[in-house]
C-alpha cells in the first residue's frame, strides 16, 4: 500500500514537471497567449518577451505546477496571480488560475478567470473545457 502511494506521488510530481514544460513550449509557440491581432477597443500592445521574462515565467509556472501536484491550490493560485500580474495577456495563466480556484471551490472567481482567458485567446480550447 505504501509503495503504491509513493509511486502515485512520484507520478504526480513528474506530471507537474511535464505540464510545466508543456506550458512553456505552448506559450512560446503561441507567443505567450497573446492574440494574433491587438484589438483597438482594448488597446492591447504586443511585444516579445525578453530572455529574463521567459525565465521568470518558466520558474513561476514550475512553482505553480509543483504546488498543484502537492495539493496546495492556494499557493498555486498565488503563483498564477504573479504570472498574470507580470503578463496580463497570458491566456494560459488565467485558465490555470481558474483551475486552482475551482480546486478551492472559488467557482465565481474561477469562471471570471476562464472568461478572461477566453477573451484573450478565443481559439484556445482549455478555458472552454475548464
């Protein structure tokens, strides 16, 4: 029984690491969740992230996924909030913070995050599924 528990914890830890890597790759591919065109009504500006910003985003995402893997959803929410504050047009961060909030039964806040993610990247499937 204990061995099964250890294997499950190890699998969860690895899943968090893999998800972190996938997030960073997806963010790079999709230009960090930015819309293809800036809408004039929202006055959005698109810029490339610096190497430092990319490293910061990666680190915060890793911490968020580790916290999620440990079941500490409040801490994960805090990391996603930091990412959103630094990169407010990152649709994936909004969606992931929504997931952390669902896990805390903060459903109205989660729905608001999913809606924001959809507004930023309406073509992304995750916020709709979440």
